[in-house]
C-alpha cells in the first residue's frame, strides 16, 4: 500500500519540481514521488532505477 504525505517546499524548489514534472509529462505528485524515492535510495547507498518516461509510476 502507498503512503500519502504532504510537503512544503521553498518557492524556488517547488518551481523546479513543477518544471521537471511538466517536461516529463508527469503529475506533480508523480514527480515528487520519483524525486523522494531517488533521494531515499541515494541516502541508503542504492542506485536509483533509471527513469523511463513511459512508466509514470503510481503516485
């Protein structure tokens, strides 16, 4: 089951995430989930899965 969270970002970071989501044709929620997953895996010493624009994830 997926967890639902809410975050507050500084304006510049929020705008950067919005631009990334738009450029990859993803929702803001999907982009946030991808970025958080990549950051967590990086901190845990794992290599994040490669991005695939066709697989928009479940967020």
